[in-house]
């Protein structure tokens, strides 16, 4: 029988979807695997048994982890649980708590956030945008953001306003100043309006109480504009809803009614001294001379709006900081709105005269966009919606200003999920359902962004992620990774190096479930749910390269381990290069210190080899993998398809701990199969790194 050698020099393609079992024609088949559970892929193409995690703290409840970096020397992980926030230093030291917080854990998971220095903003449609401030090494403060009320503006509040009511509903004040009633032409008022603000023709009014769904009692903040009956000498061309202007006074207003053919009832919005007899009034379709002017009671007008965010209409769905502006976006009432504060005035949303530093309040000009989910600040502002991604075409020659603002769609209509989108590998990683998409700048002056799915060849590893985290390195190493917390409690590790044509995804599993992930630079933190000695616990854990067990603790004496782990099945003890087995250990075979924690499975299963025959690839013929050489680096024992490498070589000193293996290790196998594979596992919870392998295959 003919024999041939198949060499696999890399695992850089990661675990491939089972549906690709016959796609040996694609490049990724040669560098992929059928299974790669709990592997960490190296930049050179090797696969390492992932590092373990250190037990940092027991949490009071399930929560979402968020990284907080003040500077390189001062870093925290905060965990948001129902009604509270707990802060921890990098080593797990508790660093303060906030209670009485307005979120549930479900809301915390869905919230968007951004953090800079000593401040973090948190947004969710169900509660006001929260500003959390670090006030000391272990002290924190929390408050809802307060919109600006600059001096000299007469008590006006510079917050986003929008007419949420149907355009047909008019508003009529009973007077121009003081305590008044506000009558809506349709039922609109509800108890949540108490304390909120509305604007009539741009002038603010505070609602004090509600008499009925049509009538509210209120106080005028700045005097309301007058209403005038203006009699003109020519009735032709005038209509309700037109905006007209006096050519001498400059008075400007909307025609809200026409009591007769030549009488225009106008709510004066500019130059509130109003129109005068003898001047000409000009509209879109006509021009006539003013014959008479009479001031009347405030008229019902459709030109009114109300505060966009509050108890009635909810709060922003997304928050970001971009170009010195606070970005608030989305929400229940107007889900496709983007509000950007004045430049360097984060809480001032006055649109003013639309000069370059004024605020921006605008809708996505695309009927396809229904709901904003996230906003991301990159070289341009990205707005991610439930119907696709948009960007604002800004540049040094076209800065972010009211006149330059306009969102353009790009890519396919990928619906953004609540899993956090972040910059990574010169782009932005977006989670859409069970697909990972990379959004990338094109460098083009027209279509400036594009997007492409990256996880299609490993789609089975992505299961509706709830959270995402991205490292900037790996504990001093050169690798960078993205992590996705799946809805089934597993996690997926992504390695993405587009410049090297590397896209890989491998599943990480634990005993229990992963609930959240946060990356602080090159370090990864997890919130987990585990059963420890029969008790359910939520833990804060940190990946630690010195550990090969999960939820591990280091002890000088194993007697202390019983208090935490009891006789938990699956708990293991490792002392340096010795794997000592489970608990209890009455007479440990090695001296401490001892790492006690939970083992986790590590598996590499290759794809079936493809042998090139004279007539083409030999795929479904029976074949035998006779021998395997596995190239190891700094590794302990491993097994290949049931054949276990001995802990000691013939020349080793048995009184010393087993040495790490390097170089090729040979295994001889039996049995024939139509689709044979090799399964590599670690019989002990110790480090193993496989750089590649070769197979001698008999057909």
C-alpha cells in the first residue's frame, strides 16, 4: 500500500465549521482543525493549551465587567450588578462600591458606555445617562448627567428637544408669561410630564401639574412670543403653515390660522415686537402690504416640541465621546436620532445658529434605519443600528460641524447587537446575531467605509454573543485577541491579523458558564458562574499565564484549600511541574506552593488528511494514519489518539520533576478509516504547545 506524508505547519485557521468538511480545496483547510477546544493560537501558527484563571473575588451577584483605565499605573475592573457597582484593582483587591444604582443586571448588559480618565458614562433607554466618577483610590460617585443652564440664558435648559407628538397636534398657551395652562389639541399629557419642559415657538415652559390628558398647568421660563392678526391688502397666495416675514421690522412667524381671506393669524417667532402697518409681508407664494395689526391671545400652534429624554419618552440608548462632543443617540421615542453637544461643552445641546461649535441634533436620513444600538468614535463617527452601519464623512478638511453632519450607510444591513463594538486590527469589530463583522476604512474619498464578515468559516463557534472584549496584547506577548461571550456560557477566542490573512476562531469552555469579559490592555478578566463545593457562586477571575487551572488559588498549605474548594469533583492540585491530582491531599507528593483549581478539557482534532493520488485527491478511500510526529514547545505530557507520551524519557532523573519536551514526538497508530483524524489531548492540567505535525498515511 502506498504511503505519503501530510504536513500541517500551522493551526492559524482555527476550528472550522463542520459544514466545511469537504472543502479541502480552500486554503484554510490546510491550517485548520475539526476541534480546537480551549486553545490559544500563536502568531506563528502554533496552538497552546490556554492559560488558567485566578480566582480574584466572589461577587454578590451576576454582573457585567467593564474595564477602567485611569492611566498605565491605575487600572480597575468594575462589575455592574442589579442596583450596584463593585470596583476591583487588577489583583482583585476590592476598591469601593456604589449602591442604589438604577440598573438591573439585564439593563447593565444592554447598556452602552465610554470611559475616559476618572469618568465613565453609561446609557440605557430605561434610565437617565449615568456619570460615574472616580473620586479617590477606592471612592466613587454616581449621578445622572445634568444638562447645561449657562448664565445669561434666562433659565433655559440646553437639552435636546424634539416634537415627539404627531405633527397635527397643536399647543395653545393661555398667556405669554407667569403661570399658564397648556392645551394640546389631542390627548398628550401624562403624569411623567410633571417637571419636564416643552417649548412653544422655541420658548421654554416648565410643566407643574396635569389637569387632564389635554390640559397641563405650567410656568413660563422666558416670555412667549406674541400672536398677531395681520390684515393684508391682497388675499392671494396665503396658506396656513407658511412662514412669513416683514420687510422692515424683520418680524418672522408662522401663519397658524386665517380668520378671513385677508387676515393672517401669525405666531411671531423672531423680532417679537411684531409686524407694523405699512410694511410688506412676504411669504413663499405672495407679497402684500400690511393694512392693520392686532395682538391677540396666544394662538394654537404646531410649532412646539418637548424635551427628548425624560420619564415619558425614555433616555438615550447609546453614548460616546467624539471630537470633544458628548454623543447621545437613539432612545424609545425617536430611536434614529443623533445628538452631539457643543464642542468642549459636554452637557450643552443648544443648536444655536448652527455655527461650527454649536450642537448637532439630526435624524439618520435613511428610512431603513429604525433604531440606533451603538455609536463608536473612530477617525469618523460610526452609528450602528438594527438595520446597518452608518458613518459621518468627516476629515481634517471637513470637520465635525452642524453643516457637515450627515450619516451615510455602508456595507450590508447588519443589525448591531448589544455586544460591545470596539476598534481592533485597524477596524471596528461588530457582533451581528451569530456573525462577527469587521468594519474597515477604505481610504477612498467616496465610499469611506466597508465591512466584511470574518467568522463565516467558524460560524458554529459564535452563538449570539452577549459581551465582547479585545486585548491590545497578551501578557507581554505579541498576540492580540478578541473574545466573545456566547449566550450558552461558552466563549470564543478570535485571532484577526488581516495583514497576514489570519482569521481564526476557537471555543473556550469552563466548568460553569462565562457571564462577561473585560480586557485591560493585555489582560483578560471574566465574570463566571460556577458551582464550587455544591454552592453556586459568581466569581471575578483573571487569566493568569502562571496557572494551568481555572478559578485557581495559590496556597502554601493545602489544608487551607478545603475551606474554598472542599472536595469538589474536578478540583486539581498543581505544584510547579507536578500535577498532583484532586483533593484532599493528605500527603502531597511535592512541596508547595500549590495551585488549586478546576481542570478544563484541551483538545485538538485534525481534519481528515487529503492524499493526492494519480487521478486526483483521495478522500473517501479507507486509509490508515500509521505514524504521527507532533512538534512540541515547552510542553508536558500529551496523548495522541489514545497514545500517551510518557512523563519521563529514559535518560531523565526520576527524582526530579518531569522536564518540558521540545521538538518532534513520535506516535504510532493503528486502525483504518474513510475519514481518519488525530485527536491530541492533555492527560494532566499542565502546559502544552503544539507547533505543527506530520502524518504518515497509508492508502
